[in-house]
C-alpha cells in the first residue's frame, strides 16, 4: 500500500462513522468533564495533522483510563451498557489519534490493538454497530500491505508449543462431603477466529469465549 493511502487511513476510518453524535452520547451520560474531553478529541480527529493538539494522545488516554476504572468497578455483569459503549467509542477515537501521530507499521499495530481492546471490553453501539469490526478490518488490510510489515504472523517455536505434563494429585475421598459443588457453564474456546465469525457468534450476542493464538499478531 502506498504512502498516500497510509496518510488517508484516518479519513477512511472517520468515514465509517454513521452517527457522529452517537459517539459523544454515552460519555455525556457518565461524566461532564469526560464528555467534554472526548468531544474535543473527536473534533481534533477531523483536523489536518499539523493542526492537531499536541497533547491529544494524553487527553484521550485520560478518558480511556476513567472508563477502564468504571468497567472494573463491581461485578462485570453489572457494568452499565452506556459505560461499555463509551469505552468502545473512546477506543475508536484513540486509534485514529495514534495513527495521526505514527503511520508506520508499528503505529498501525498500536491502533489495531486499541480497536481490539474496544471490541473485547466495550459493547456494540447503536447506529455505529459495526464501527470497531469494520475499523479492525481496514487496519488489518493496511497492516498486511504495509511496506514496513511482512503481514505474516511468526510461527510459534517448538518450545512455545510444548505443553508440560499436568501434575496429578491424589484426592482424599473421605473429605468429599466438605466440598461445595457449583454448577457452571463451560466457556467455548476458539483458535484465532476471524473478525466476522467472532462478531456474529460472540460479540453481538455478548457470549463469553476464550480466544487462543492472538499473541502472535502483536
């Protein structure tokens, strides 16, 4: 992919937005100061690189930090939906800001990782339901075609694939009655699923899943 397309990636991601006002909506419901900072960061994303605020990355990071603390307050199932959606919106804006500061292959990776965090910890928006999924797809295309990145994930070494033999312990059945049994549901495991598969089967329906094999993408 040529340099011109790299420089246009921020514009490509911004064009994915179907409702700009919705991105600001969720933070407004949480905290006034956070909402003002987020809105300023979003507006700066539309400016030319030479005109953007030099402290923009620090500002959006403060929004992310605030929302992250909110996500980790109390039980996960009780986190309000607007907080998770606000985190998704902030992750998207942070990805664009990172690309404005660094358009190298490393910068694209950081932006993609930011989008992934939004997908994992956030929640689908309303009008912008597929915003993060579509952004991740665009960034992956850019990364795979970047002159600074081969686009090939490194193969794990034999040592990394080696699984140690689990230790076996003898259970004393005489103490069996002292255990409290809890019924649970086994969480499915996927080996590096595609974005489309993850979005359709787990993300949209909010079904938990364990994902393996993603460490080699970063």
